[in-house]
C-alpha cells in the first residue's frame, strides 16, 4: 500500500536509537525526508546514514530537550528542514514506586516526557498551520491505561501526554493538522532487556536471563502471545502520519498486543 508520504518531511525526536530510530527508517522507506534527533552525535549520524540509504534526505539535529531553549531550537531546525510531520518520541522512563519516589523524580518524569513535547509542538505548529496540512504524533505507553506500580512517575507523565494530545487535536480543528498518540505495549529493545537484567541482579538471581516466552508469561501476558517489536510501533506511526489517516484525529492507538484489554 502506498501511504502517499513521498517527499514529506518529518522530525522524529529521540530517533538516534530504539523505537525512534525504527520510526525514522520506516518513514524513510515510505519516501519521507527525515530529521534525526538525539543527544549523541555518533548515534544520530549512524541512523541518518541508514535513512539516507533509502534514497531520501536525512539530516541530524542534536540537543537535550530538557535544557532551556533546546526544544525550541530543534523545532526551528525542523521548520527550516520542511518538516510537516512531528513525531514526539523522546522521553525517559525510570522505575519509582509510591514509597521510593521523591518530588524530584516526579519533576524529572514530567520535564522529560511532557514539557519537551509541549515546547517542540508549540514552536512548530505555526508552520504546520500555515502549510494547511500536518501531523503531530506523540508516543504514549501501555502504562496510560494500566499504570505500573513500579513506574508511577512515568505512568502519570505518559497519561498527561495522551490527555494533551486529545486537547491539541481539538485546538487544531479545521487547520488540516491532526494530533494522535500511539501507545506501545512491551517492546523488545536493548533497554528493556537491560531493565530485566538489572532487576534480576538486584534480586540475587544469578541466572538473570529471561527469554521472550518467560517475559510474556510473567510480565506481559497478552492475547497476541508475544512482545512487540519496534516495527509494530513504526508501522502505526507511519499510517497516522499519512494522508490516508486524514479522518483519524485525537485518538490513542494502543499497539500492545491487547494487554490493556477493552476500553
């Protein structure tokens, strides 16, 4: 299926690794020019090289979006690049429960997940409106619907991301710009496996290793019977970014294997 994205420009924040990198490469596969964002010059350049190998234009913009003025500058670079698709993917996660979390942990969760999304979006929106067409796609989490007791700060911050995406869609009514959210389930990434290894080490489990079947059974039982892949999220983002999704607006698309159940 042709998603009609050839020649469009996209900024994917946090795209120097993991899910963001796969989103960038998938959009490039559909003909998008991609502005790769990250904090590591080497990692971002490697992704941009893979993007450019698809025959599209690829550039890099660097910066920590939590630092003053950086999110706005990244958005200005995206405007000049010709990006009319914004994928707000950047956002850290950390494990904190109600007993251990401190005010600084809550602040960090919101400053890392919510405020950069707000700042990049606000700065880029005028050019999207002027263009008369655009896409703002945020990345949520399964934790929005099933808050994780060991990730209370992250769960709350991602719930805020979904909430503000819906309000943004209403704010942009009639402009040709849509706003939607993709909420991943448990996705196979190196950072996910590191998390399980760290948990095993903290619990004295010298074996530590868990295969996918163990993780699904113990941590993420779902009707699909497997963990997600970055490609699952990237495919959903690519569809929402496309003109084919003109009538999809203000939604949270849960790509989680059914782990959160029915609405």
